[in-house]
C-alpha cells in the first residue's frame, strides 16, 4: 500500500475541522508528561530574575478566542499540479466549571465558524454558521459540533491534562498545539527553554503506522508589563527517511510565537507559521508545498464579537 495524499474534499475538511477542534497531538499531554518530564535548557542569559508561569483560571470564568487558519497546499505528481486553499475563522471558548490552585476544569467549545475551501478547478465552497443557511455537506460535521462542548478537560497549573472527556471533534492537531499551553514546573529566566515530548502518527508506504517522536521546544523571550513572550519550535527526534512520511509530518509541527498573561494565568495570543516543501513524497516526479498561518487571539469581554456570541449562546 503506497502513501497517497487524501482526496481534496477529505483533506480540506480535515484541515478545517482540526483548526476548530484541535485536541492535541496523538499522545495526550498527561500521558507524555508522565513518561518524561519537561527539560530546562539555559541559553546563557545572565539576568538572574526568574518568572513563574502557570495557568490560573477562575470558577465560572469564560475565555473566548478568535482563531484564524489560512493554508495553501500545492501538490505536483508527474507534471499534474493541484492547489488547495482553506480559510477558516472561528470563535472558541473555554467555560470554566471549577477551579482551584492545583486543578481547573473547563468545557471547550466552538461558538461560531466561517469557512472557505477551494481545490483545483472545483468551485469554491463557503459557509458561515451565523448566516442561518444550511451548511454544505463538506462542512456538516463541523456544523453539528458548533455550540456544544467538544471536550471537558481538567488541567493543572502547568497545563498538563489530569482528566479529559471527549464529546466530539478530532484528536489530530496538525501542529495547532494542545488546548493548554505546556508550562515549566519551576521559575525560569529570560532565554531559558523547556521541552515537551510527544508523538505523532504517520503511515508508511507499506501501510504500517509509525510513531514519530517529536518535542516542542519553548523559549522565554521577554516579559514586559506582565506579559511573557514565548517562542515555540517543533523538533523531530525520530529519523525520517521516507519522504512520504515527511509529507505527513510537516503539517503537524509548530513554529511560532505565543503571548501569556503572567499575572492572570492564561494565553493571550498565538501565531504559528508553516513554509515547507517535500520532494519525492510519491515518487521522483512528485512534490508538495505547504504554506500556512494560524493565529489565535483572546477576545475582550466587551468586544462586538464576544458580546454577540454570548447573546447567541443564551437563545
């Protein structure tokens, strides 16, 4: 069984849905951390001031984020080229049910979404959940999950998942990262890094599933006005010799910048970027290019989008 790029509708639907309901890479954060603790690495910064980064959610608190995902995938096989584009904007929410200094439990849900997908010569498909129109078939799964909890998750202050009950959505993340930002378990200095190991799955050309070990390397870049700026870079630890495997893995690696509210204990924003090419993923005459960007930004309580979403959820 040789590796094949999924059909256009399946591939695009997967990208859009994953952007909405990303639940982390194949191994759950709790399982990964229980096997191997995070590793601190010093970059030589001489500033001795340390910062404690931890999640600190409050009971009945609701955090709403605007998530935008734009991706372009170009595949060429023996001279035949296909370009697929996807643009998804969604509002997701964390609704905190219970919280203490040690553990926080919240429902993760998608409150609204606007999606656009187009592949090759096919007609562009659009849908906005706030329009009142029935969704196209390709978006039907996404539509069925809007407004209902995708998962009920309990995390500790480091972002490790203590318990999780999945209701809907997908386990794949395509590099969007886990729901909660993984934080170090001790105070760190500017320039220090911590690594979070994990695994992703890829299918070999003979049909077997191979576990690929990776790690997310986070670095504290600066802290200003109570906001920590972090960088994240994915690194593959398992050697990848087959280009067909590499084509599957590159979309699941994270590289970008995050901002975290140190005083209040939650994520403020995230920006991830992909610019990857794989030659020979399906024979010598094949090539795949993947260009994408994902942004996530906390919505103020008094923003028009946040207020409208809260009104809709009460209907």
